[in-house]
C-alpha cells in the first residue's frame, strides 16, 4: 500500500536577464527529507533483531544489564557518546510512591487494563492480561534466558546527545523504554521503539549533520515497573536544566527541555478483536501511526500543537502510513514529563482505547517475538521513525554540511 505524499522539491528555473544572459536558481534542499531518506527498513529490523538476543530484557536482571551494555556500544559506534543515569528501583510495594512513579489510576505496570476517563474502551474487547508464567514459553532456550527474576536495587539507563551548534542550551528529548516483560523477546514492546530511537541517533550523529538545538536520545529502563526510570530522570535532572557547567564553557549537561517525544510499541495495528476474541493475523488497511498527547496535562495546549506538528511531518515524510492524533496519552514514559514540557507519544494503537481492549494479543506475551511480525508490521514502525525524524529535524534546525 502506498499513500500520496507531499514532496518538498524545487525546480531549477532559468530567468532571462537582459539580452543573451541568464541566471540559474540553485535547487532548494530540504535537510529533513535528506535525513529521512537515510532510514532503512532492513537496518531498523536488524536493530530490533539485535535487541531480541537478550530475551524480554526484564529490568533488574542480568539480561537487562547486558542489553544496556549492547545499546551503549551501538550508540558509541554511531559517534553518539553514551552516558548513564543511575537510580534505585524500590521494592514493588513502594514502586507507586511519588518519589518513584507518578500516581496511576490504572495499574503500575505501565499499561492499561480497564476503562478510565479518556481510556474508555471501544468495540469488541478481549482480556489484555500480562503473562507471568514462564512455562507458557515453548522455546526452551528462551525460557532459560528469561528465567532470572527481577530484584530491587540499583538500576541504570543510557542516553546520548547530539549537541546543538548555536543553541546547545535547548533540547528535544526522543525516548523509548528498552525493558520488557512477558517471557518472549519484547520485540514490539519495546524493541520496536528502542530501535527507532537508536536509528535516529545513528542518522543525527553522522559527521555531515548539524543541528542548531540539542537532541537527546534516551533509552529508559524500568518502564514496565511503573515508569520508574523516566520518573527518576525527571526527578534528578529537571532541576539542572539550562545550567552551564563549568561556567563560561558553553557546555550544558542538561539543556532546557523544549519537548519530549516518546515511542512505545510501534508495529502491530491489526484491528479490534472479532466476536470470538481473536485478532486478525493481517494488518488492517487503515493502519496508522497514533500520536497522543494528554489533555489533562499542565502543558496540554503546547503538547497538542506539538502532536499536530508531528502529524504534518508524517504527511511530508512518511511513505506508507498516515498519522492520527489522540488526546489521551497514558502509562508511558512521556507521562512524567507532561506537566513540565510539551510531551507526546507515538505508537501502534491508542493506548487507552485499543491496547487495554486487547487489540494487540502479543502485549506482554511469549508471542512478542521477532518472528511474529510481518513486513507490513515492521514498515509501520519505520513510518513512525520517518515521522519523528522529519519532525525533530525541523524543530532542531538540522542542516547537511
């Protein structure tokens, strides 16, 4: 399926000036379009595949720590210098305290399971319960890889930053959580979002790319434990925004936040369950990229404008799938940011109305495996990457040297 797209191209015009003279107008090059063209479906798939070697990457386990090391090495190879943020995950009974995670009217796992306010369920529904039984994973090697349980204690998450040339003290945050659960490979939730952010880090870190403003590529941890990683980052680093360190150096360890763009579950849009509770194995023709903001946030008006800006970016730069804007962003790592900065989330389905109603049967299940997803599923994720890359390139003032 190919949808009409808006291409920003310029014609070369020859203007007659006097007798026998002419001037040639240079073609106008859109840097965002050039950068989007550097995205590659096979590279995106390969990054997801690389993440699945660590199983479901449950936080607080050796496989989670190994995945962080791998992500860090990949970012380093792109030329995007990685840094780590450290925090402590408290015992589960304390996970929902204000110091660790925002109040959550749904559940602390970072997903919707019942209808509340804007998350009111629509159409046919099926139960959307997370799998906690390792025995449901038929692959013995994967079952063994995922056997270690999570324990409270120190945690780490990794990020890297593209430093702005003229406004290094201003920054957009592009994020996704790298941890998963369910005793599968967490390929969609959230290898698909993690790979998207890593691909953007690779492209923006190319030596011929400059941006006026800074961009931070953050791979959050402990999302599945109650948004603990992102919440800890906000708690620890929000007070540092815009401070030059050392004074007079022109270096800003935590530039002032201009916007936060989160990515969580990018690939599976097969429609609502049928009367028997099953979901189609074929992606629906009307599949789209969902862009959500939270209408109850303190920065809701600015977040809405940001969401529609990204919808326009989708119209310009996405090759196959359109975007739809929704007003109920919930239970993902943009939530801790939403009262401080315009925050949006890109995803496969509406979090409140679709995921909670069982539209993704692989959510937190042993079937969330790389092999489960089709070319069209992966392509939907790539279109989300095209959308974000095109939008961020414009906002950050990207140029090609």
